[in-house]
């Protein structure tokens, strides 16, 4: 999921190495304080490239304004007066997936919603994170025997944080987002393990038959 | 001019869930709106037929998640009727109190989201959720959970009343009246609100009856019909309250009817609290299997839910319902969207949809 990102990081690191080598060579040739400053500047850019971007990512998680069922009411309460979610930088609910970082799946996902949820996830820009909010998104919840839902969103999307409860309290979402921030800070976010839908072997074992996307009713 | 077809949803911030609308436009004027439903379908009725009576309670309350207790109470009454079980008088009073608090909570969420849809972004939303949080806190102390209270048992409740419940409820009512009457001063003088609601989305009286809409949508069109008055249950016939109705059936009337209903509900709660004794006897029995000798007949129960008239039709069996069918008010109200949007501008579509107060889980079931 983050492959292109890693590539970019690597390329950036190579450029960094090259640049610091050049600067070191130059400083050997001409011994002036300006060159010493340059070497330190390169360290500085290195630190900035690592830290600043991650700092920005951690502190401006924009969730998707996307509710499915009952848990979405707690999601609304999360954005309302009792819990002031804005103080942590979470509140900017955006209606278009192209501006989102986090997708909070709140509610049961029916088979007819699977292609739509997947498409929404694909439209989000990388790096993107998924929170399974509530029993339904985690495992199917009270409806897990129903013929029309999938037992948890992790069958189609990689999930970063699970929140248990039916519905979880809005405070739990706060905790989940803080957990996600920790994950991003420590660079653990975004599991590289293929999801069941991508991994044919696992899909065969668990016997999941996801509905084919129907091009005639494309949305 | 040629007709343009626009698809709205199912993932859309203003459809209040996952509703898909296919809108035909002539220029900017709506010619036809076709709601497509079923994105939340999980087969509740079928699941309930495979569950014991006491297990289904947590299914019914997830139908309308803005007022879970109302559906819960409707289902429990159906089981009580099948088992020919009387509800204790004190428990009746407490049920009425809880039902009315749920009605207020549901209308408050509606008010907040409707104002969001219309362009009064977040002011009323924040206020109404603040008041709703107070109500939920009181009900949480009564039942143990915040949103889904599975606290009904045969003939009563599963827990005794907390000690200072009455005082807290009286205080809460005072607070609600004080705060909610302030909303009017923000909402009604607002030119944007008036422009977007008055004479928009008109549903005439005869059309409303023809479509079979229920609840505040029906009453806003000028039909004075409320199950609480028409077929009184529990202690509603001993209480004094009015049924607010509208005259034109436009969006403003639908807002006004719900807004007035909040105050009527507070009045009902105050009267019911007066009737409630200090140490009420409200404990019920756990829901058990239906006695094989009882020979239960078909059960039909009507209730006035916050969204309209809810009906459960049940053919009981000994362990589980043989057949159960739910009449969800939102399901019927949704299909009024075509009638009230035809001929208006595309921009009015979401004001109209918001004014119907639909819950998708109840529609799709
Ligand atoms: S976990 Fe419970 S509250 Fe949340 S969507 Fe599922 S049924 Fe509703």
C-alpha cells in the first residue's frame, strides 16, 4: 500500500547521500565556515524530511464524512459539543474521499456496499488509514448471520485500528485516533500484508465470494 | 430542453445514510426523483424468525437508531400481548417517560441535521447535540447503556429506578425548555432558513393521505392523526397534551410541527413524573418462551414512533415468532420525496429530503 511512498523515501535518501558527499568533498577543498554550515544544513534537511512530514500527517488526520448505520450517530456525537474533537485536529470531516486521510467505517457493510466502499478507499490519496468502528465493521456484529452483509470490513480493506462496542462511545473513537497517531509516529501504520481480497490464497481458504463489480450500474 | 439524469448517493453527505436518488432534471427544475433503497438491507425480519423472543430485542432497537427505545417498546408490547401479560401501572408511567424522552432526542438530532442541510451550518447542530447528551445521560443512568437500552422485560423493566431520578428529570425538563425555546430566535428570523423552507416542498392534505405518510409529515399537512390520541395506549388517555399540526405542508410546517412536539413531550413527561410514586414497582420478568397452552393468536400493535406510525404484525409460535412483519414509517415517508420535490429546484432537493426525517436502517431493514 505504501510502496510508492517507500520508493520516494529511498530516492530521497540517495539524493541526500549524494548531496552530503558533494558537500563534504567541497568542504575539504575550501576550508571556510560557509561549507561547515552547508553540512549542517544537509543534516537539517534530512531531519526535516523525516520529521516534518510525519508531524504534519500525525496532527492533521482528516476523516471521511461517511456513515453507514447506528455507529454514525456516535460519529456525529464525536464531532458535536460534548467531545471537542477539534483540539486534536480530527474534526475536518470531508465529504470527498480525495481530501481524506482516515476512513472511519461506522456500521455494517452490505454486499451491495462493498464495491462502493472499496472504490471510495481507492480514491483516497496515499497514505490512507482505515478504522473499523464498532462491532459490525469489526466482525459483523449482531448481524453476522445475515445473508447480506460481510463479516467485517477487514475482508476487503486493510484495517489499522479496531474499535469494539455496539456502539462504541465517542470517547473510544478518540482513543482509536490517538492510537492511530502513535502508529503513524512510529512508522507502523499501513499494514503491508495483503488483504484477503488481494490475496487469492487467503480468499479461497475463507471462501469469500465478493460480488463482481457491475459496470452498467457504475456510480 | 432535454432531460438530464443525475445520480445522487449512495455515499453522499446529505442523504442521511446510504440512500441513492436518481434525479431527472429539466434545466434546474426537478421532473422526477426515484429513490433506490436496499444498501443497508440485512434481513431483520428473517433474523428475528430464527431467534428466541428475548434475543430479538437488540434487533428491533437498531431499526431506528435515533430513538431505539421506541421500537424496543413496540416489539416488547407485541410479545406481551402474545403472552397476555399486563404491564405494571408504575412501569407504564416510566415507559411513557422514556418514550417521550426518546422522541425529544430524535427530534433534536433531526433539527440539528436539518439546519446543517439548509445552510445554518453547525450552530443548531452543536446546541441540539448538547441537549441530547443530557437526555442520553439521564437514560444511561436509568438503563446502563448510552444508546441502546435493552432494559425492557415482561411487564416492566429489568432494573429498579435510580434514587434521585425524579428530581433530575424535573431539572432536566426545566433546562430543556429554557434552552430549546432559544432555538426559535436563531432559526426563524434567519432569511436563509425562511427562503429555503417556506412554500418549498408542499405536500397537500389529500396527497399526504393518498401516499400513506405518517407522523409529523402527515400532521404538517393538516391531518390531526396521532396514535397517542387515536388509539391511546398506556396512560396517554389520562394526560393532557395537544397535537400540533401544520396548514400548508411545506418544509417550514414540518419543522414547526416537530419543534412544537418537543414542548408537548416535555409537558407529557412533567405530568407523568407527577403520577410516578416515589418508590415505584417497575421490575418485570425476563422474556420467556410462550406458554404452549396459551394458544396465541395473531398480534398487531400500533405505536406512535418519533417518525410516524409503527406497526408490528406477528404470528407467534412457542419459542420464536413464526412470522413477523414491521411497518416502518420512514419507508413510506421516503417515497413522498418525489411528490414534494417535483417542480422545485435541484437545490431544494436536500431541504426536502431532510424535512422528511428518514432513517435508512429502518427503511432497508
Ligand atoms: S456495531 Fe452496533 S451500533 Fe454499530 S452499526 Fe453495528 S449494530 Fe449499529
